[in-house]
C-alpha cells in the first residue's frame, strides 16, 4: 500500500511538473500561410484584353508585393508603335496616393485599397488630368489577374480590361 501511494504521489508530481512546464513553454510559431499568390511574373493576354486605343504589342508585369502592407510592381512592354516602356509603382494599400512612374517620369498618382486577399480597388489621376477607377482581381486558382478600369478624360469616358496570366 505504501508503495502504491509513493508511486501515485510520484506520478501526480510528474504530471504537475509537466503541466506547469507546458504553461511556461512558448506557443509554437504560427505556420506560414505560404507564398503570396500575387507575387511573380505575369504576361498580358492581348487576345482577352480590351483597350480604348491601340493595344501594346506585349507586356510583362512583375509583382514584388501585393499584401496588407505594400503594393510594389513594375511592367515592361512594347507599345503598339514598337517603342519600349517601363512602369514602376511602390506604395501601400492605405488609401493614400503614390506615384506611378513611366520611363522614370511620374505619370499618375494611384491609391490602392485591399478588399480581400484576391481583390483590390484603386483610383487615381494622370498627369494630363484624366481620372480612373479600377478593380484588380486574382482568380481563385492564382493563375490569372484581371484589371477592369474606367477612365474619365476631357474627351469622354471609356473602359479597359487587361488580363494577365502567371508565367
């Protein structure tokens, strides 16, 4: 009987020690959510895009960040007339306007707002006085980005649709 009480007492004290150690142990690190599905290179799909004026011959979009704290992307393409161009944007999805640069010259100010992990909206104005609103959607499968834009210019209003596929 004495032996059994000693064994039970030992078992209880070990259980209490383990329980106290578990309370003091740091919580396990959260599992990373995985890579950001927006980040990477995207090729414009000219056949499924619709432009108000002449379409670019080609364009590649590189997204470095598109999350709750940063929006950073660049494009490299060739205009319809064959001239190359680059664009760069580095801002935050905080409702404030940040500059878009084309060929290293500021051409627009854009404000982005992240609505969901797969959808953002933006609005802004260009150097020539045009304004625009846009909706940017990442498909659930993470393979297509669709940008719907509505422009208001001194010559009227028009819509554009730009589709990109991950490469």
